[in-house]
C-alpha cells in the first residue's frame, strides 16, 4: 500500500503539478490582459478629450528624458571606469 501511495505521489509531482502550474500561468496571463484593458478603458474615460494629446506628449517627453539620463549615466560610469583602469 505504501508503494502505491508513493507511486501516486510521484505521478502527481511529475505530471500533475507542472500541468497545474501551466494552467494557472495561462489563466493569470488572461486575467492580466483583461485587467490591462479595463484599466486603459477607465483611464480613457477619465481623461477629457482636450487633454489626451497633451498627456500623450508629456508621457513621451518624460520617457525621452529618462532615456537621456540613463544614457548620460552610462557614459559617466564608462568614463570613470577608464580613469580607474589607467
């Protein structure tokens, strides 16, 4: 009986748990996608039509500024690395 229970546990561990994990991952992905759509819908409704263009432009400017800061930080760390190796 103990061997039978052990085989059932091994079978569950080797086949059941990975299948369950895959199912859960799939369902979570679908839920995230639905929540993303819902969030975008709420944001679209909350923002007055005359501000949508400005908000989009500001978001792009913010991303560009962050990218520029990261680029500048990368250059600064590379320069300091060259001085340290000299």
